[in-house]
């Protein structure tokens, strides 16, 4: 594998953005890990961080580079600050950046990346789990599968959880008036409803959450909504909390679940 650290300029955010990238590279090592390489139509996974993290956190807190070494997949890890993958009220358009601009930049810089929906994935933890699900539900024509690890996937129904983390001023800077989040484009439940009504093909969805995680309730509600709407999905729980012990284990399960051989 090749590991790259890049600084790109975002016209949407009007600022430099940091980006870590893992690319397949054919290697034959006598000591260590050999890896597969591919020069075209490479599957790509956008791997999103949570609150308090940045582009480097998956690389530092898990063995993600080792986990994908023989999978032939590219991993894009952008920094999106505390923007919640949303076009914020304070005029920082993190949603437009992540959903529209970043894929264009990555395909320009790394032309070997696939352009096929069925080989394009979004995965994230916590805030990033929310972002990954939002991408899948809003852009089903672009993503064949999405996975949320301990994601805040039902935030409109659990505002008290958010207010226990940061102040109302912060959240309203992101989403606007909190009473208006439910039923808006920032509400995954609303996005699911709109997707079902549109008749578009939904991506495959993977949800997981630790049994001691405060976000378990919201994940159960989202899983129930997916079930009620006959959206193909997997929902699993297991021992664990909202921490890297859980995420390091479950990112390996997500990688095993992804349809990489299509």
C-alpha cells in the first residue's frame, strides 16, 4: 500500500484541507505485509472521522492501513473539522464539500479510482457515521454501500444527547433552530423517507453500535425504520462503548461486509 498525506484547496470551503489517502500498490515483502495493486477501477472508501478527530485519526487509532493491505481498495480520509457534514449556518459548506467537491478532487488527483456506484463506499464513526449515512441516503446514485459505526443517526429525535455534548449555540450554528432539524435535509429519518418515496435504489447499509453506547437507542430506531421500509441493511450490536476499542474491531467487520469483488 501507499500512504499519502495531502493538502488540497477547497473552493467550496475557501481554505486548505488536509487529506490522508491509502492507495493500493503491488508490493512483495519478505518481511511484513505484501499487498495487491491495481491501476484502474479501484474501489474507493471515504472514511469519515467523528467529533474531536481529523484526517489522521483513523490511521493513528486503528490499523486501517494493515486491514486493507490485501483488499485492493483506496481509502480517502478527509478532515471536516466539527462541521457535521452539513452546510452550516455560519457559512461553511461542509456538506457540499464532502458530497460534491471532494470526489471530484480525488478523481482528478487519483484517476485510477472507480467511478462506478457499486464500488464506491462511505464509512464513518459517530459524527462520521451520521455523515456516511447522510451520503448514502442523499446520494444513492453515487454510493453502493455505506456503513455507520456508533453513528448519531437519529439525532433529531434525541436532541438531549447533543446538548449534553456541546452548547445549543454550537448546534444551532450547525443546523439552525433545533426545533427545525426534524424533517429537514439534516435529519436521516427524513432522508430515508424521501429516498423511499423517490423509488431510487438505496445503497446497502450497515449499522453497528456498542451495547453500552448512549447512541444505541437511536441506532435501533434507524434499523427499525430501514426494516419497515424494506431497505437492505445489516444491524449488529456487540459488547463495547463509544470508543476506539469498539471501532478498531468493527471496522474490520465492515471491510469484510463491503462488496469488494463486484
